[in-house]
C-alpha cells in the first residue's frame, strides 16, 4: 500500500477504477455516467473513498508503522525517538560573538545590562533583533580593539528561532535603547557561535532513527560514531570514514552536515569533544577529526506526468519521494537523475517523468548532494 496515502488519493484510485471498469465483453460499464463533481456517481465515489480511507487505509498504516518505524508519520516519530533514548531536535536560536562598547574612552565603568537589544539595520519591521545574554561592565580606561573602539566581547542571542539569526559578519550594528555611552556594536565573525536551526524535519528524524538502531549500537562501530555525532543539536547527518578508508592509521574522520549550513568552528569542536569523553574514547592512538561535508545543491526540475488530472498526487507526497532519495545519498554518492525518475515511475498512474537538466551530478569525496533552493517537483497530466 501507499504509506502516505490521502483521502483524495483513494478517491482518485476508485474513480479511475470505475471509469475503466469493463464487462465480460470489454465494454465500459459506466460509459453513460457523468463524473463531474456534482454528479450522483461522484457523490457515491467520495463517500466510498472516505470509508475506505478511514476504516481500512488508516488502520493498515498504523500496522505498517508498527512494523517499520523508520517510515512512521510525524505524530508518531517522537515516540520512536523516545524508545531509542533520544528526542526531537527543536528549533534553536543563533548566538553570535559580538563586540560592544563606546567610540570614546570612558572615565567611569559603564554597565551593559543583560537583555540589551541589538539588531541589524534597516526598516524597523525588517530588523533581526538579538539580546545580550549576560550583564557586562565596560571598564574605564580599557584599551582600544583592532578597529580603534573601546569594546568588550559579548554574546548576543537572536530573539527568533531558526536560520533567520545566522547573519553575516558586521550585520549587527544597531543598539536599541542602551546606555548613552554605549554606541558601538558589531559581530566580527562570518559564522555564529551557535547556528540558528529550524525544527528537525520528519525525514531527518527517520534518517536518524536508522542510525540509532533503537539503542542497540555497539560502541566504536561506524553506526555508533554517526549516532553520537548526530546528538549535537545542529548536526542533521554524520558520515563515518575509517582509518582504512582514509589510509591513515589511528585516525578516523566524521563528516557532518549541519541543519542550517556548515557548522562553525565552535560547533565542530563541540562534536569532537563528544569523542574525547573517557567513556567514548577508544584509547591507544585513535584520534577523531570532525569536518563539514561540502553540500552540493541539486537544482533540477522534475515533471511527474500522470494518466489524468484525477491521478495527480499531493505536493507533499511528491516532495516526500525526493526527500527520501536525498536522505539515502551518502558522502561521494553521485546524484543519479535516473534513479529518482525510477522512484517516481513506481507510483500509481505515473506515465512519464521528465527531468531538466537531464544529467547526473558527480559528487566526490567529502561532498554530499542536497536539495537546492530551486529544486522542484511538479505533477501534471500526460499528453502524448
């Protein structure tokens, strides 16, 4: 059965069956009936579809999920994570290292209060706001920084969760209602201390469940290395490379894919620190290096052509096929456009799949293919 079926999908299947049903002589049984939305026959089909979906398909899906937790729907994934000793990764706020202070030398200590708001410039409704995470003191007589200002280091946390807070260097430049003596703020680094991330997607959770193996992973195996790295809040995926694969005795490498782009140096160090804990270190001369995967964005357009308009699947269902395919790609796995085509061709009533551009994308060591911002999947009616 189709795991992500909907009432509309069932309705389309019944409609196609009724429209193509024939008698023993090959004649269409319902050729004289109308199939528009207000017809008597279509009303019966909608009622039948609702009954099949509610009393048959949903129950079958529940059984299927019980047998195959990696394909569980979102509302059940949290339970599977809990059983595996883990939890859903919620959205996080970006935290930046900033410099804040004065353009003029101060004769007295100036208090910079916790919660002071700083922001990016621009119209008020478009500013990205951050708050100072602790109370600080700008001491009198402090030396100038590298830019000639009298500043101290601070941390600023975005007021909103998600990637919106992952601003570039020098994007933070406005102080909102601060002490009059404090008039300089900037973030000197290209990457935040902690990246802001969106809530973990269902596809990412299913993929992580495959690594977790429900708590039965033996230590110091490839799956164990990957699952431990994936406990970091900004790691969406980890890939293990052994000493034999690297050709360097005593060294293993963990490639990581961030949930909001590459991990910062601070975050990479946090992941590496997980393997330095006494209970997680294999001993002897073993050494773990953690590096970012280079993400190769795939920006292709897939047109999925169905037998008729009634057969076209929902956009969520079409996107899920692509998401599952990207999740299956490992480091250095070439993006095979024909492999994804084949997955769509196994769907009910798909007649043809057209890909533009129609060519593979070579992925080399240290790289992984990901869905680009311009990657599209659309459903349409096949026309000979």
